[in-house]
C-alpha cells in the first residue's frame, strides 16, 4: 500500500469518542484538556503547555506532511469537547508497520472507557484499512500507568531499549516497547469488544 493511502486524513467514529484530524485551530481546546490534571507536570511524558502547544501541533502537522504521522484529536461524543490527542506515528509503509503514540487524555477521562475505544479505533484502522503486520506502542519505563494500559489492550512486551533517548529534562530514558501483530488482532479485537460492551 502506498504512503499516500496511509496518510489520508480520516475520521474514526466510535460510540463514546471520535478521532478527528488534528488542526491548528484545536490549540486552545487541547490546552483546556491538558489543564484537567495539569498533565504537563508528569515528568515522564510530553504533554503540551500553553507555551508549547503551537510547536506541538506544528511538529505533528509537519510529521504528517513528511509521511511520518497521522495525528488526531480525541472528541467526547456526548459533549463535542476535545479531551485529548493521539496519533499513528513512525509510519513505515515499506515494512507494513505503524506505532500508536503521543496519546493523552484529560484526567477526568482517564481510566473510563475512552482509552480502550480510542485504541480499538486506531488498531482497527491499522490492521483492517492499512493492512499492517504489526502495531507498536512505546512508553517511558517509569510510566507504569501507561505500561499497564498497553498490556491490558492485549499487546505483548517486546523489550526495553536502554538509554534510548533524552527526555524533556535531558536525562536518558529507558523505553518499553510493546506490539500487537496481525495474527493476534482477531483475538485482541474480540477481547476489546467484550470490554467495551460490558
């Protein structure tokens, strides 16, 4: 499948959330969402602040134009409010692989059903529309909440990249890598559907 197909902007509609293509006009709504819980205070992740939001969006849109990412905002279907952001990234059509990353939600929507449905929509798009052979997840070693959430999806831990890259404070971080591969998707899909229908 060619790169253009992978990068085609699309809307992914679920029962409780919809993923919409990220746009510059979403800046204020994203800051409002991140303010719920002051998410930028989490030292082991990169959440935009009022000072960095423009740069955050420009990087996402630039990565999209370079063929590296497909960024979304997460919209609460009940209110129409933007409650977070996520993206398909490290896009590799030549290897039929993609990563799901840059995911965060306003604190009041964490540990609800938002993450499960959001990941379901992204995984379904990756495996059933883009026909990937693997979807990857990466997170900071110290982000135990994220690691647990990824494992709950049905992803398996591939390993740990030691001293992988510098974090926003300039310290080298260890990165935990998880993945779901194509033949696992039917069972993961079944499991996620069961969780969402409960």
